[in-house]
């Protein structure tokens, strides 16, 4: 029995045991966690701020007590009084470990800033936004016609623009008279009429002709990443795209972990709601600054999200989504005041539209993908996969569309991987392994050179080689399989079996040494047997979900595969198919849709008719519940092999010959091999 405390860092998933009294910053450095510090741990620079999580964390198998860290000290108090610090934050150099603890490293405390891969996809959108600006000339007051200023403004809107009987809130009514007089009875009215509004409502009135723009945010609120596109409501152009990690990761990397946190910790749902709303508020300010606009000119926000994120955004306890029959509090679309969601950094009268959910495990993000990609209009049988911590899958054509979600977990995002990290400069994102020499080469984010190219060391000197991100680990595992270093069951061979010293022993298994940076003071980056298992679990869940939809549709093949989300643009179809992430199709029939959920959000932001369209479409999509389908487990077991234990991949076989190797010697692995015969 050890008295050492277990320290778990999110979002990296890295963990280790440390003696009581160890500073959090020291623990982070020993584990290779990306936590910044430039002052030598003296509490001056504040770059090592962390957010501890308290309560029960079933996913991690720990309960974090309130005294898991040493109490707030004078150094932290001095810093907070002079510079300020967000509630719940601690300085990693000052807080010492006194018990098992879960520590979230927020984006601003990470040295290697994330590269947001959910950039906007070019898309032609018919502009018909809910919010628009109208210039009107208002009759001046007349003693012989005793009507109020607002009544004359309403009359002007009706006669000049056909806008009848708009609503106005008391705050704007208080400001109306000085605005009318300043504009000499000529004003610009910002007006909105959403899908749930019987009457239009006035959001703002500017004196004279207002030449400033009106803007909206399309937000894809994911389990791991919050991605936002700032759009002009005049022409739909994307002024900026930005994002950050979802701070709820510290409560659980996957959705069910967060539901469990809410179940096990009274008020846990409120805590998670507060965290995500604060992050969205901060994101609104940063993206407005990037586009050089005033955040108060943001008048509309559209959200797409999975059901658990949907409920936590709205402040609804997600407990019912953790157990059959997975009932949503509401599945319909919503129109709300931004203030209802505490979004105080944008215009005070801004409106929010939340796309409808399809079912308890298939959310508004899947509805947005359906709006963007329109599988119901396809002549071909198309499979659309939005890969993330919770994969959304659509299958269908003009005759019928099916949908499901599959719990892939965060491995595809680089979490729960031994050397995993977010997509940031210095992260390995592309991998190739020579099948003869078994030697690797790779590319890192921030450089177009391969590691074998002249000038690579100089080009990566600033960022270093710091870890491996989601696209990198997927390519690495597929390349290991193609090079004969990994067998169908997912076992890495030993150096004698494979013929390379890069296969190094790790306990009873082996790891593959991808990069040894120890000579330069950098990390050793290995692909471990545990990493392989994490990817196997993730890809098996993804494939099993797709296969389940194919069973329901009564087909054994699909004609086209669309990869949506961040991975759609960053994973080659060949590597995805070698892994067995997706069904077998000709490689030229695997296409990328970019961030389809974000595109769907932009369409809904810029076109009110599209909102009616998706609200109708979701009723025609048939939901398949993976959690209660008996065949899901069967497909999952078969899909754990690489690429699959049962399903043939003839199209893949035309371009890739996978070595027939087996490194099973005994135990459960042998049983798995016998079962697949």
C-alpha cells in the first residue's frame, strides 16, 4: 500500500503517483504535461494556473476531497489581489498534492497552443437571416396627434418595411427617445424574427444610418472542443474561426463520465454548466478581437451540440440521458435570449437558436450534419461519419435515412494516448513507416518538412517535437499494421519477431519507438500497447455503429463515405480503412466534408428557412440506439481486429497488402485468435 497520491491531468489523460507535498507543477513536468511556467515556480508569472476538480470521478476511479491540494496561500492571494484570477483556479507552482486529484490544464496555461482544425468550409448559402437592419424615417411628435415615440416608430416600420407590431423590451424603450432625437428622427432598427416568434422583436435602435455590421456566431459545442465561426449577417462571410478545449473535460473525457459526475456529485451539473458558459463567453470576446469587431455587435448565436452538451448548456441535469430510455428534457429546437444562458459578453438583447436533437443519444450536431450534407437527397447509399469523442453516424439515400451515435471516446483527439496531446505546434500529425527497414518518418504541426528532410531540425527547433495528436496516432497505428510490426489482433511484435530494435519491451508487451528526443532534452515518443488498445476500442465502436446502421438498412456495402469533423480533413482514407474505422469502399469514394456540423450551424444562422427545413428533416430520420442493440457488441468484437476479423475489405486489398503476421503466444490473445476463425 502506498501513501502516494494519484494525480490525473486533463485533457491529456496523463497520470502518475506522487509523494504528498509535491507541487502540481513538479508533477506535471515529470509526466510531460503541457503546463507553462517561466518564473521558476515563484508565483510571479501566473502561467501555471490550473483548475482542480473535486468530487467523485468514476471514469478515473477516484474521489477527490476538498483537501486534495494544500490550502490557498499568501503567494496566490498576493497574485490574485494584484492581477486577478478566475474562480476555482490555483497556481500549479504553489498548490501541493495532498490526496488523489484531477487537474485540468486550461488552454491559456499550455505552452503549445491548440491549432483549431474545425475551420470553416467554403459554402454558398442563400442569405435570409433572422436578424437584419432596417433604416426608417419616423414622424416627429405632434401636439395635435398625441402618440408615443414607439408607436410612431412602429408605424414607420409597418409603412416602410411591412413589419407589423414588433416587440420591444423595457431597457430599449428607456433609451429610445434620446436615440430618435440624436438621429433627427432617422434611425436604424435591428430587428429579428425567429422560427418560434409570432411577432418580430426590436433588438437595438441606432441614431441615423448605422454602417456598423451585424454579426452572428455559429458554435459547434463538442465534448472535447468548442469551435466557433463569426459570420457577417449581411453576406454570410466568415470573419474568423476560433475555438478552445471544452473545460468540462476535467469532469470526464467522455459524455457518460460527465453524466456520472452529475449523478455522483450534487450540484455537479450546475458546475459543468457554469464552466462551459464561461468558456463560450471568453470565446466570443477572443473571436471578436481576432476579427477586430465589437463583441456587442454579435446579435445572434446558433448552437449545435450532442444531447449531453445540449442539456448542460441549457442548465438541464443530464441524468436521464445516462439510463434507458435516454429521455431528453426537450428534443425540439429552441429560441432563447442570450441572457438566459449567461452570455453577457455579446449584445445584451442577442438571441440564441439551438438546433433540434434527433434522439437521446443523437443530438443537434447530427441534425446540423444532416442539414449540411443532405443524405436524404442522395442517389447513392452514403455513410456520413462525424468523428469525435462521440461519433455521429448517418446512413441513407433518397428513400430513407438512419442515424446513431457511437461512444468512441477521446483517443481520436489524442487523449488517453501515452504521448498524446492536442493538435498544437510540435505535435506529430503524419507518419510513414518503411515496411522493409521498419524506420519511421513523420511531420509535425508547424512544418511541411518530413523528419528525414534536410532542414527539419532547424524548422522544428522553436516548437520542438512534443507528442502525437489524434491524426498522428491513427496514421501511426495503420502504418505499424502495414509494415508488419502490428498483427491483426493489435499486438506489437518484439524486436526479434519484427527485426527492428525500435520495438522495445514494456513489461510483458512491446512499444514502438517513433522518436527519441532525449538527447535534445525532449521526450521519447512511443506507440505503446495501451495506445493500440485505446485506438482499437475507439475505431471498433465507430465501425460497429456504422455496421449496425447497414444491418438496419439491409445492405452489406455503401457507395460513398463522407468523413466530417476535424478528422475528415486530416486523416487519409487509406489509413482510416487500414484501421477498419470505416466500411470498405473505393478510396476515391471517401471524401472530406470538413466541419459539417459547424457548416450546418452557419446555414441555420444565415437562413431562417433552413431552420424549418431541419426541424422537418429530423422527424424523418430513424434513430438506431446502439446501447440496446444486441448486434452492436458482436460487431464491436469483430471490429477490434485490424481492419476486421470477419468483414472483407476487397477495395482496400486493391491498394494495400497487409502482412499476415501473428505475435500471439498465449493467454487471452490466443483465445481471441481462435474465436475469429
